[in-house]
């Protein structure tokens, strides 16, 4: 009788199965690790992208906040300028009334000058009068030129050390001066005509 020993074949089959199982386990483990690494890299890349987007949005938000602050500053400035324009318009309307004009002329008139007539049309005016001599008439013209805008009785004239001040009148000119013989008193006098504009 012949004996067949089947044990080594079983051992070989078992070793082969173990080897296949080990290879399959290692391949599965390697695939799992590779999948985990790829997942980690994907989510890291995604997180980096989201962080970049967050930073970009934060920078955009800061830029918008700055622009909003500039807009608020411009609104405040526009409001302030509008108030100034309204005040200037109000002052201009007041200045165009006869009272400030006549007060400015009366402050500028020297003692030796007499204004005989005043004519005003819009912003232009003309003064006709008599002065004792030409020096007094020229002094009157200079005083008219120096009356400051926003004058008061205490400070009617422009200050040399305040260049921002403006004169109340502009283009004040002596257009005519004529010596006239004295009447009943026998004293000679100078008749004049001065023209100018309100600023």
C-alpha cells in the first residue's frame, strides 16, 4: 500500500493563504493610510484656501470701513461747508441792504468831506461830494478801500498783519476831482466823484 502524505500540501496552502492575507492586509493598510493622508492634505488645502479667503474678506472689510469713515468725514465736511455757504449768503443779502453800506461810508468819511449824493445800483455805487482839498478827498478814497468786511465801529479798517481780511468795497476809484471857487465863504473846495463796488 502506498501512503500519501497530504500534510505538506496543507501546510503549503496554509502558508500561501497566510501570505495572501498578509499582502492583502498590508495593501489594505497602505490604502487606508494613503486615503487618510490624501484626506488630510485635501482638508489642509481647503482650510488654507478658506483662511486666504477669510484674510481677503477681512482686508476688504477694513478697506470698506476706511471708505465708510471717509464718507462720514465728507458728509460732516459737506454739512459744515453748507452751513458756511448759508451764512455767506445770509451775510451777502444783509450786506446788500442799504444799512451796512451807509454805515461803511459814514465810517470812512473824514471831517473835512461832505457827501452830497449817494447812488447805488446792484453792487455798484457812486458818491458825489465836496472836500476841503485834494488831500482830504484822496484820504477818503483810501479809507473806503480799507473798510474791512465784517467791520465794526471799533475796528473798521483792514489790519496789515491780517492778510486773510477782505475789504468791504472793491474797485474804489476817484474818477473826478474838480476845484470849485468858494461861494459866500470865499473858500475854495474840491468837488469829487468816487465809484466802486461792494465785494
